[in-house]
C-alpha cells in the first residue's frame, strides 16, 4: 500500500459532512474517506470485470453454438432415424 498522500479540497453536502463527523470523528475524517473511496473503487473494478467476463462468456457461447451447427450433420451420421 502506498503511504504517500495528497491534500484535496472537496465540497460535500452539509448533512453528509455531519454524518462523517459523527461516525469518523473530526480527527479521523481523512482515513474514513480514504477507506470509503478504496472500497467503492474496488466495487467498481469488480463490477467492470464481471461485465467483461459476462460479455466474454456470451461471445464464447455464440461461437460454440456456431461450431456445433457446422458439425451437426456429421455428428448425426450413422444414427438411426426415429
């Protein structure tokens, strides 16, 4: 984990700032915000990866179906008709 820091000046709604102070305390806001951002970024990265995987699975499934259809006649050769 990188311990280097940068100072930011942000603007948030007053109610959110009051909640932040209530839960984190005025001296621990930076740590609280950093952890909240870290968690949210991890969630977003996971969601992005899941979307990419889902799309990959869709493409692979479509390719598999197309390949199966190409060989369908060969697969059924020699089977008795019912």
